[in-house]
């Protein structure tokens, strides 16, 4: 542990999205955050990541707070809601636009898939990101400013995408992070980041909706998060966040990725699949200790640098 870490108080956050009810995997992550915050004598924040205007609902947010209180979580007020801080995110996006590190991408998902399918039919090998999604073709990178402006003026919908190769050319030193948990293959300690594996990630839509990668990076920096504790399914996303942190001159948190709580079918739990919610388990009469046994929760080792 460095001298800086002994002076700087640890700040952790649990950041759910109110697009469904919390499940057992969320319970494990929330309790892990609280356990580590207490062991480090740090602060615990709750952040509501509600930039998805189509799926986020007030009733889910109310249920989140009810479930977290029932789980025994104690967090600081006020709670940061991403939707209330869009100007923070847009200001950073404007900075990246001004530096020429993002470009407007006009292909819809459907048209991007069709274009990729055409290339595959010709024998091309097409890269995929760690989540299995094909890289965006990115032909707009070669457009002139006039061509981009003309397409925007014509009212064509678009997404602001990070020009990853250009961004990597700006960053001089190797990108890495300190991992006190583990990656999918057991990665721990000092981990080398590989942002190029993600291609040109989406940072925002033309309607001002901010993407996950940009919003979480900006919010972690503005809230002074020193330790990011989250599921191992987000391990590879750290590569993108680290690149953005380097571009924006943000401090680097320590990362601690923990195991996932899996369903009976061996897959990670998901709100989208309707996996059993904490609210339903509470209604069925389960107590906190029952939940902890279900998720095999035990006191976690503190995340240290």
C-alpha cells in the first residue's frame, strides 16, 4: 500500500440500474461492497445508473432502495442519479469530440450486421469484442469533417463512437490496472488492458443518451471512487474504462472483480430473464441469513493495492 493510499480514504460504490428488480447476484455484490468498505474504514455510495430512458422505471428504483435497506446496507446521501447529471457526461463528450477522438457512426445495428455479413461471405475474418458482439465497421472514420457534418445536418440518427486506434496512439504509456479480485481466467495483480479488443465502443447517441462506458467512467471520477468492486462479467470492460481514464487524466481506481452468483442452468442471473428477485424471496418469508446462505456470502478479503 502506498503512502497516498494511507492518506486517501477509500470510496466504494454499488451502482444498480432500475430496469428491473434486484436478484441474488446484486445482493452478493452489494454485500461485498459494504464488507470491503467497512474493512478498509471507507465510505460506501449508492449510484442509480438510469441513463436507459426506455427501460428504467421509478418502481424499480423504489424497490432497489427497499431491498438494499433490508440487506442491511448503509450508504451516504444524497444518491447520485446519472440521469440528473447528463451535463457532466456531455461536457466530457464535447471534450473528446473537440480532440477528434470520437466520430459519428451512422449505421444502425441492422445495417452494420448486414455489412459485416457481406464481408464474411467474401471470406473476411471479422473481430468480435469480449462480449461476442462484432466490431463496428467504422467506415465513417475516414469521412471528412464536411461529410460528417452534412450527414448530421440531414437529420440522420447516429452514435458517437470512440476512435479506439486513434485514442491508443494518444496514450503513450502501457495501460494497466491493479486487480485485487480475479478475472475470468484468474487474472490478478497488475493486469494489462487491451482496449483494442472492444473496437470502437459507443459512447453516446445523437439524442444525448450517454452510453454505459462513458457515464460510469465520468461518475467514478467525479465521485472520487477509489475501489471499483463489481462482478467478473465486467472485468474486460475495465479495458475501455482505463483507456478513457488515460485520455481524460482521471485517477485510476483499484479494481476488485468478484465471482458471479449463477442460476441452476449455470448462467449468470439476469433481470432480463426474470430470475427470482430479492423482493419475491422476501415476500416468501426468507430472512437475510437465508439469502446469505443461498449466495454463499462470507466476509471477503479487503481489496488492497
